[in-house]
């Protein structure tokens, strides 16, 4: 069960094309969260953890979600920024 969950719907421009990406951010425990893509490549995910096992700064983590989803998309496409 998660502590905090929110859905995200973004349209980043990658290689001069607007891409529609959906996903979610889920805080699983105070020092661990996951960002997961639901479309266009369901199941791609990245964990966010605090290296000192301290509680994550939610505001800081949330600001990274768009970047993480964009990187997951680019990596899946085999493209480099």
C-alpha cells in the first residue's frame, strides 16, 4: 500500500515532436518512491530512494517526475538527449 500516489499526464517535446506520456508517482515508504509509465510504454519504471535512508523531500521528488518519465521514454526509444 502506498503512502502517497498521483497520476501524471505530460506532453514533452522530444526530437522536435510532442509526445504524450502518462504515468504515476507513488511514495511507497518515507524513503522510497517509484515513477511508473502507463503509456505509451506501460511498466517502465524508476525507483527514487534517499541514499541516507532519510524521508524523501516530496516537493523535490515530484519536480523530478516529468524528467524521469521523459528519460524513460528516450531510453526505451534508444535515443540520446
